[in-house]
C-alpha cells in the first residue's frame, strides 16, 4: 500500500463530483449566479492551503465510509443541499468513473495525467475567480513536486492501492452500459485496441538475443487486437496537451446518468462485512479524518441567498424510490465522526473539525487509543 495515494484519490474523486454537480445544476436550471457560487465555494474549500497541507502528508487511505464522510461535508460547503439518496448516487458515480479511469490508464504514471485533466477542468469552472485559480495552481505545483520524479515502481504501487480500494465496487452506470464499456454485472470491459503506452511498441514481435546482446531471431505473432503507437506523451506541465482523455468531463453534454446496484452475492457480502465488522483502527481513522476535515466549513443559508436542494435524479419520486429500495447494507450512512459516547472526546473532535491548526493541548485523553496516538505524534 502506497502512502502517497490519498491526494490523487481525493482530487480525482473531487473532480468527478464537480462534473456531476455542474451537470445537475444546469439540468435543474439553477440560476447562473447561484450555480457559480456553489462551485466556487466547494472548490475554494477543497483547495484550501492548510487542508491541502494535511492531505499531502504521507498516510494510508481512509475506508470508503470515512472518505464518503469527507465528500458529504465538502458537497455541503455552500448553499446547496443534497439528501441521502442523491448523496449516495453522487458518490456512486464519482467512484465508478474514477475506477474506470484507473483501470484504463496505459501506464501507472498516467494517473497523474488523469489528475491534471481534472484540475484543468476545475480551473474552467472558476476562470472568473483568480484567487481560487491560484489555489488550484498551488496544488498543481505540489503534485509536480511530489510526484514528478517518482519512479515507475512507486506509481505502480499507487495504482495497485487505488484498485484495491475500488475492487468491491461494481455499480452499473447507464452511460458506461450504453457505451458497452461495462457489463451487466458492473464489471468494466478493457479494450484491446487503441494506442499502446508511451515508450512501448505495438505487440506482435518477439526478438531473441544471444549472450553478446546481439539480435539473432525475430518471430511475429497475432495479438488479436487493434493497437497503434502512441502519438506523443502527455504534458506534465502546468499548461499543456495531456493527450490522454481520461479524466475529462463526460457530463459536458446534458444527459441523465443513472446508477443501478449490482447485487451479486459476493459483492453484497463483502460490502456488508465492511459495514458490520469491528475495525480496531476505527478510532485512529476517525481522529485523522477529523483533523483532515477541520477546515471544511459548512455554510448555513441565510440572508438574501437562501439555500436550495439539488436532486441527482430526474424527479423527486425517483429520488424517494431510490432511498426506499437501496439495501441498508449498501448505505454509506454508517459512520459518525463522534465515534464514542465519551462527552470529552466528542467535544475534542468537534473542536478539531472547526479549525485546521491542531493547537497544543494538555496531555489528557479520553482513552488509551488517544494516548497512543499522542505518543506516536511525538516520535
């Protein structure tokens, strides 16, 4: 498991979330000024400098439930509100889209190009807000600094960590089904055509060498695909042609996108197990999560700008039906930041969630788990 995976996961899922919200804001004819405010507020919160500093620290991935909590808070960082069914659908679409992108990356390093595609599109949403554009550019520079010179093996480990995170998610998405890139069981179809990874050759030739390194024989074989050489490598600069299209906005055309649960017994069992199995690291994960979420301020609608509800379904009836029919064991609403009944601990978590900087506190804690965490911080 790579400890450098969380920033890439968070930024790409966040990019997909913004694509979806933008599409639904347009589909529901939300006034342009309100729609811009929602996207600006969410992006400003998402790319807050101190939040990014916390995010980029080497750390293990959070569980699916914990990460869902972060996005729930992020989606409500403005005057827009989502109910449980719409939030479930939003998170399903986000995760399946990025899973597809990771699976189709020609090289493990190309997950960085996917991230840059998301950042490029995000800057398009806020082109009239130079301060927020600067926040995004700062994050780009952090990505370049940290990931720019990583060896191929580290990127392979990052890709493997992402695929492990996504391996039990098989939610069917109407767009993917229509394009025949997803099967009815929710699994993706990997292509056997298109450009090969940059720096590699089209398959079909085996070369044999002697002990002096001289080529002595060639054997051709039929690979069964329709591959071509990559035209050029995508740009890893702040501005440039990424070449790779993965991570661009597939909702730019206004069309409804539906999700359907894949109810295979194996998948259902694994998700159920995740929800009910006791996790000995749950408290530690919640401590870290609370610290990460500290800067996400949920703004209460007030004054001349009342809040509004966004529906990710075509009608309210569909939304209500989805809430009723979604299996309880597949619901993400199982995590609570205030994980213990200890009032002192709850107050401490609430304090952390309200600020970024963790101030020095007297060395008191409500449990041995917290003492252990404090000891580890001092090492």
